[in-house]
C-alpha cells in the first residue's frame, strides 16, 4: 500500500515557507502534521488556508492554527479534521538545529 499523501521537508532557516496542498474533497477529512525539532531552539507556527489551490500563496487568506500556535518551541503533532486546502509553516527563529515537518493524509474508501 502506498501513501496517497505523505510529505516531509526539513527547514534550517527562518521565514514563511511554501504551502503544501491538501485534498479537502476526501471524506472524512483527516490529516496528521508532525513538527520535529532536531536540536537547538525554534519559534514557529502553522497556518492554514481555505483559498482554492490555484490561488498563489501570496494571494491566499491565511489563518494561524490553534493546534500549532505562534511561539511554538518544541516538537508537536496535530490532527486536523477541518477540510483545509493547504497548510504552511512560519518560522520566526531557528538556531542550532533543524525543524522537520511531516504531513500524512489518507484516501477516501467511499
């Protein structure tokens, strides 16, 4: 069995990172997002958008998540049940380590 949607990326610098598209049409919508800090210190947050996937990140409406709020400084796992169209991470500070984001979304069996 393959993972329909599994992505992982490691960050070493600050900034608003490119978003990852999700599939909001999958019922029931479930996504797991894990952030892992390898060492050092970090200050980050996750944002989500309901804007269509063909809208550029710069033009999408973004909202801070309550699952991974601003000033998060440790590894965390979040389970999302709202059908967001995409998510991204904003890293305010990172020093002496890396932050890895993993996203897993299953497929519908309907």
